[in-house]
């Protein structure tokens, strides 16, 4: 499992140029969280205190308009941070 986190980080431009031992140290401190379909991961206004990577599946970033409609802002798939 940690190997999967390492690979996602290693392939992300966010960690480009970082030494492998530092990527491994960060990956070793990562926490895995399984998200159910439709579950809210975070909401507007929540503190930005985490960095999320997708090990499998996809995450859809949506914005709730005042009229109640949901607008898709972005989608992240497997291997994206």
C-alpha cells in the first residue's frame, strides 16, 4: 500500500525534483482513506490541511450553485494528486 502512495507521489509534478528518500518519508506518513461513492471529502471553507491523492477510482470536485445545481469544476483519476 505504501508503495502505491510512493508511486503516485513520484509521478506527480508536485514532487518533481524531490529526492526519493524524501518522497518515501512523506509517503510513509500518509494516511489512507477510503471514500464511498457520493461521500463528501471536503467542503468550501474547510481548512486546507491535507493533500489528497487518488490511488484508485476518481474524485469529482463540484460547486453547489445558489439555485441548488451542482457544477463540476474538475475530476481527478487514479494516480493524480
